[in-house]
C-alpha cells in the first residue's frame, strides 16, 4: 500500500516540474519577443552586385550576427553613383527613403565609400536625424580635415601603391616603364591621379598612362605594350563612350591580351589576372566596420571612437601568373604570400608515393633482415661449433672439469675430465648427494655452506676442498660456479673444477721453507743479542749465588732464623723464575713450529723485546723513548713472530744510529689507535734515513744497507705482518731519520 502512495507522489512531482518548465519557457520567450531588433542600413555608393560590395556586405553581416545574440534586420540601399553620376534622381531617392523608413527608424547606418558618406551628411536631418553613422572604404587623404559632425566614425581604406610598384620591380628587374590603366569614372580618375603621383617617385622608369579611351582603344593599347612594361590596373567603371563596366570583368579581358604583366592592390582583382601586389582587403573593411557598429549599438558614442586607419595590406603574388609570365619564384621577396600554387606531382601524390616507397622499402628491409638473420644464424652455428671446440681444447689444456647442476631435478652433468677427477664412473648417475659423498669429511660442511650461500644470493660459488678417491688417495679441488635464475628462483648452476693438488703441495712446501727461513732469522737475531741475553741471565743467576752463599754462611754460624731463611729461599725462587722466563723466551724464538695465535697487547710485546735489547742499546749509546697508548686494543697474533718483527726493527734502528753524534742517538717507539678497527706501532730512529731512490726498496729480498747484512730481515718481517692481515711500511721522517709503521687489525673480542 505504501509503495502505491510513493508512486503517485513521484508522478505528481514530475508533473509539477514539467508545468514549471513550460511556464518559465513561455516567460523567457515572451521576454525575448519584447526586445526590439536592431535595424542596420548598409548604404552603397555603387552597384550592390559589384564584387567589392558583395564581399564587404557579406563580411559585415556575418560579423554583426556573430557579435550579438540580439536579432538584426538588415536593409541594403545603393546610390549607384559610380555608374550613374549626376543623374538628377537624388531628391526622388531621398523622398523614397523617407517613406520607406518612416515607421522603421534605423539604429545605425554603414556608409560605403565617400559618395555614400556625402549623401548621408547632406540629407541626415531629413532622413535619419541622430542615427549614428559608420563609414568605410574612404582614403585617409579624403577624410583628413573633413568635418564630420557628431555621431559619425569609421575605418579608412588606402592602397599601398608604392609597395605594389616595388614588388613589380623585384619581379621584373629589367622593366623600363610604368603603365597605369584606368577608366574615366570619378572613382577611376581619383585613384588614377594618385597612382601617377606615386609613379613620379621612380624617375628611372618611364610613366605611360592609359586612360581617356574607349574600351577597344584601351584593349589595343594594352595589347601593344612591350614585355618590359609594368601595368598598374586601377579600375574601369566607364570609358569615353559612356559605357559602364565591372572592373573585375575588364581586368579579365585585359589580362588575356596584355603584352606585359599586370599588377594591382584590390583584393577583388586578385586571382583574375594580376600577377600580384600589396593587397588591401574589402573583406577586412566590412569586418572592421561591423566591429565598430557593434560598439556603437552597445552604447558607445561614435564621436568617442577614433577613426581607424587603413588596416595593414598583404604582399601577395598569384603563382599561376608567375608561371605564365616565366617569372622565377626566387625573385619573390621574403614574406610575400604565394597564392593559387598548383601542387606538383610530388605534392599532389606525396603520401601515395611515400606509402608505396615505404612498403617497397619495408619489404626490402624484411628480405634483407631475413638474409642477414640467416647468415648470422649460420655464422653463429659455426662460431658455436668453433667455440665448443676451443672451449674443449682450452678445458683440456687447462685440465678443467666442466659441470652443470640442474637444481630443480637434482641432476649433475659432468664432463669426462670431471668424472675422472672425482673418480666417478662414466655411466653413474650423479646428483648433489653422490658428489658430496666424495668430499673429504673435514671439508664437507664448508662446501655445503658455500653452496647454500651461492643459492641464497643467486651469485657465485667459490670453494677449495679435498676429495677422497676410492683408493684412499686425497686430491685438492678448486671449484667455481655461477647460479642461473628464472622468476627469482635458482634453476641451475654452471661451473668448472680444477685439480690443484700440486699447487697445494707447493704452497705447503713454500710455507715450510718460509718457516725455516724465519727460524734461521730468529737464530741470527739471538746471536746478535748474545750480550743482552748474557746480561739478562747473569743478573738472576748472580742473585741466586749471592743468596745461597749468604744462607750457607749464616747456617755455618748458626745465626739464621727461620723467617730469614724463608726470605733467602724466596729471593732464590724469584731469581730462578726470571732466568727461566729468559730461557723460555729464547726457546720460543728458537722454535721452528708456528706458535698459536692469541690475544696480546702490542705494548707488552714491545716491552718484552726492549728487555732483550737493553744491552744493545747501551752498546750503541742509544736512548729508547716509549710512547705507549694506555688503552690500546689487543690483537690476535703469534707472540714469537711479533717479537721477531719488533726485534728486527729495533736492532735496525740501533744500527742506523751509529753514524750520527751520540747526543742524537734516540729511538722512539710509539703505539696508537688507527680508527676503531686497527692499532699502529711506530719505530723511529734519527739516523741517515732510507735510500733516496725509494723507501720501499728496503723490503726487497736480499736488499741491505749494511755491509754484513743478508737483506732478509725486513722481507721476512713484512711477510709475517702480511700473514697477520696487517701492513708494514717505511718512510723518511721529518727532521731526519727513518720510521717504520706497523698496522694490525684490532681483535673483535672485548679487550681487557
């Protein structure tokens, strides 16, 4: 029930809206009908059928209608004064207009050419008092000084006669005469006189005027003109016989028989036989006059609107006439418009030609592309075969084993060389587990970790590991591969393996020889420190002997108490431990095997070495200055090897100081931070410095600045530091002498 009421209510609302809309439309329509239409009278001086009159009126009407939404009534009147001058019907025409517009007063008058404006000014009070007037088509020269009265404004029209002559001279540089052509009507005579005045400005050219003739005489005179003439067509409304003509029709006849090119400045003549000119437009006149009329109709006072000068004319040529008279387009000045250009075959059918050529070219390119692709494919096949042969040859020469692991199916393809390398039979199915079973148990976990890391990062796999063959033989393998992915997932891994057993054995032998060489170097250094070692041992041994003798004497006299005897024994034990530490240090230096690495402080290592070198410092009269950082991070190192490095550097500093005066003999040993991840130690002397041809030479093998030196100490020292992931470098210090910098990475463990 409620839905039925809702439907009825909706229908009522729609009906009310429709009735309201109809009522509003009727109101607005009635309001529009009450607004009176504008009445516009266009008064021509000549026949309204003349091309200029038709063009001007059509443009004026379009402009007026486009400029307002208000309805406009147009009325066209003509004096026809260019064909019928002094006809004596003017009073009759005035009476006719009075009767015609008695009940329909115009809102504005548009007067075309001076004759119409003269008529309006003379009979305005009788015909259309207080009706505003807009004129057009009148030269500025005529309007200059003329008293218009109130309610009159307009736009002027001038022809650029000099511009037209200049254009003609450009197109005919060999011209010898200017020939103005005009009829005998008032309009003809007015403009003919002005053309002759402008021609007088060109004394190089002879001026020959053709006027005051009948039409046949005029035709014959134009026909006889020599080719080097420039014909300037003005207008022909009447000839001497009184016949009336349309200037455009006369121009068409003259252009067909003229012996020379014809030029003009009227847009209604352009395209009917003139080669070109600086063209003034009657269409533009109609547009400007209508625009001024709209302003007046909108309420502006005509006398408040200034008279507009003649609108700019355009330099134009008729391309057809250029071709007819054989005038080169290269003579046309820049900025000149070439109208009626007939397109060439290329211009007419350019897109058809381009399309056809494009299709042919495309077909040719496709054929060429197919041939090139076929040739590339053949070359690629040949190159692939050659590449496979070269790769096989290179792999065979380098003894490389190639393999591919299909990760998704867990299948491994391996070349015959690879199967022989791992000791796997040619027909055996190979997967990751089978290959991993061949890996040495101690290396299996590291190899699996490297493989997982490569799969996770989808990057490269690099690993050196051992394999155990069926006979128990161990072989070292270097493997390298790259993961290939698809859709973000690893698909396969390709790589090569190489037998590096001989290289590993050579490396072990090299390491053994290096250890032997370092051991011998330490022995030599200890030989150089024999005096210091004797001094270090004599002191604790002397203490032991002295305390023992004192104890024996006291026991003989039976005067030693139990406490005194304990003190003597404690001194003997302490001296024995000091001697034991010295002997233990010597044993460590003499040991061939590499010691275990541990967390140590460079300050402690250097202090131990300085205790061993005290006697040498006294022997060389050297003062040792230490500048230890109090909170130096620890390093992970072999203590014996670091002692060897610092022992070598300190003894070299003593040796470098013997050639300078005693008061200059100093050795400064400094430790410091090098950022947050490293520590540095510096050993500086004040000797003669390093060789001038390069401080780095001192680290070369068998290079020595001492006559009795072997040139191995610094070479071995740098090797030891490099093995600890550190650096050892040398430089000449400011103020004289040399300084050696040792840099080691700080341990990541907490330093205490």
